[in-house]
C-alpha cells in the first residue's frame, strides 16, 4: 500500500510541476526537453520501490524542472543562448532550387521535401519559394506567389529522418 501512496505523491507532484511550467514547455518537446523527461523516471524509480527517500527523489525532480524552466527563460531572454540550445532554422530550398549542402548537413533526403510539397498541393520544386527545416524539426513549405498557402508539417524529423 505504501507503493501506491508513493506513486500518487509523485503523480500529484509532477502534475502540479508541469502545470506551473506552462503550456509552452509541453507543446513541442526539443531533444533537450525530451532527455529531461526521460530522466524523471530514473530519478523517481528507486523512491517508488522504497530503495531511496521519496523526499530526495522529489527534490531531484524539482531541481531538474527548475533547470528546464531557467533554460526556457534564458533562451527567451538571450537570442544567442536560444540558437545554441534550440538550434536555428535551415533553408533547404530557395526559389525553386534544392540546397544540397544544407540537406546533407541536416540529413534530409530530397524525397522528404517532395513528399511535404505534395502534402501542401505542390508538384514541382519550381513552385516552392522556400522549404525551411525549423528549429523544432517541422518542415515549412512556402510556395511561390499564386501556388497556395504556406504549410508547416509537424515532425518532419520524426517521419523517417
């Protein structure tokens, strides 16, 4: 029964902590934030089975969440820190021309760009003004004038890259 109580305490603690962090922190996770979330079970697991103090585990998770919050504040206030921590967008197509060096650097296959173009109703590379791999991994397709509306697809990174 003590294990159930410990799990309930951790659940309530994390629910409150994530609520305090805010929606922006959970809307789309960067690699940095994903690693942070993966550390939480590691910190808490031993406390759940009574091998370590629950108070120490909660203090460890609280420290981790404070660090996530401070990193978020830092990247918001200091643009240079944002570039280092979050990365920056990369142009993959400029005015209908595939930028092979940028694609190679980001490990994006031309077929992935073509697939996203088709999803946004474009058939030819010449119809694309810009294809941008955003810092969060989304691929944004911005068509040339008269070829439709810009489209951003979530998780281009996750879809086979």
